[in-house]
C-alpha cells in the first residue's frame, strides 16, 4: 500500500530541507578557544558559552574573538536546537597588519550556522577610511525574522599605513 500524496509530499519536502541544510553548512568556522558551562543537562551536552577566534582572511594580523551561547540538551547535541542570537566580539591586532589586496568598503568576513536551517552568525568588516580604522560587526540573521542584537569593535591601523580600499 502506498502513502497518500500529502504524506509523500511532506516526506519529500522534509528530505529537501535536510539536504539544503547540509549543503549550506558553515562558510567559515572559528577556532574554538574555550567554553564555560551555563546550565547542566541530564541528557546531551550542557548549555554553554563558547569563545572562538576568527582570523580576518583579508587582513593579516587581525583576529576577532566571538563569544556566544550554545544550546545543549538532546536537540543541541544533535544540531537541531536554535542558538540564541546574542554574541559579543572583540577584534585585536595580533601581529603586523598587512593587506594582500585592497579591501571592499564593507565585506562579510565569516558566516557560521546557528541552527539547522536559515539562522547564521555573521561577522562583517567595514573600513572607516577617514579614521584609518577597521570596524567589525557581529549579528545573527534569520530568513524570516532576524535579530537586532549586535556587537561592534574596532581595530585602529597605524596612520603611516593607509588602509587600501577597492574603488
């Protein structure tokens, strides 16, 4: 006996959504620096706050440190939970700053999945040419309903080394 058309359609839709989620995995992942538990869970990993380092791919010598909540429990362990939208960022000069090529005025530096579908943590670099400063913004977005929660940090560059901006 075959399943009704509506059941088959739901199964096909679910399979397509799972394939889409797998295909849209992480664009750039941070290096885990550490984590602290915030709530014990009987089954699965605990709720925690993780700290990750993201090296700016367009600017040698700058690393951004991002802290964010990560949901635990069964759903979190299986990757089915939606993490909270709050994140904090601090970018620092960790070596000599070099620009292999001119930068765009505004560019996404990193994007990481925060839920199985459609929610991402993003890091965007902006150039404040007037002040010769790199400004980094972190926020999360969602296909339908993003969050206004965000965090910003800045890395001043030596005035003797102007930031090259792509025209």
